C-alpha cells in the first residue's frame, strides 16, 4: 500500500461533537482532506506548535516529550496514520535512537502534536484516504474558513503564571497551608507551598 503525505490545513470547531475540534489534514499532491476529531487540549497543543511566536509559561506535555527526546537523542522521523476502525484513527510514531528505529503506538492527536514539534512528515495509506478522505467543494471550503477560528483563540487560553495569593500575608498563607493539608487538598497545598517558597527566598 502506498503512503500519501499529509499537511495540516487547519483546525475548526467540530460541528458534530460539543467541546471537540476537527483537525483537517490535506494530501500534499491532491484535493482530498482528512478531518479528524480531537480534544481541546490536543487542539491547543497543535495550535501552539504551529504559532512560532507563542510560548507557554510552562512546558505542555508534548513540549516535555520533545525536551526529553532531545536530551536522549531520540528523533521522531515520521508519523503514519495506519488504521481506521469505527471512526477512530490509529497512528504510529517512527522514532530513531542510536541508529535503531522503533515504532511506537500513539493517539493520532498526540502523534500530530509531536510531529509539529519535530517537524516530522505525516503520512497515511491510500486506502484510508479512499475510505475517509473528502474533497472540499468551494462552498464547503468557505464554510471551513468561517467556522475556522484563529489560532489565537486557542492559545489565548494558555494560563499565565499569575498568583491567586498575591493579597495574602505570609502568616495567612501558612494558616491556609495547614488547613489545606488537614482537608487533604494536596493540589491547593502544593500551590500555597510554592507561593510561600517564592516569598521566603
């Protein structure tokens, strides 16, 4: 089966699933497109990787994976969308480390989020495009553009490192820390602890 290279055409709000997004891939040498439903986090992660100027204050999961891979000389060479079952796309990462090639199973949304960071090409098989690919007619294309949001709409939701405890004194923070620990709210306790540590430096 021959492989077909795909490019990211855009991301649009899903018309079928609330809170989801449609990642639209297009074949490099043809007219067919492959829409894939992905979650909000993955859509944001892909959008951030495509928008070079935007850098989140802390690494996202896919950024962490890229840093980890770089540190240990692991390269993602390509992504292959190799299977479609009941509307679910299955993908593989083709990786290389010390000249040894490995194939790693991955969700398609994660695989593409990583491909954007490694600048790795994305491929699928001809039979998958035959089965799930669609040709956008001119009116459909304009509809996609209307429903397509700007990447800033997604990346605008990246949280900034702002403190929610800025108005609290150190004494109040220590009290809140004790209370959070007693209530076994460890996530809140960790945030308060970090704020105390910043101030006591």
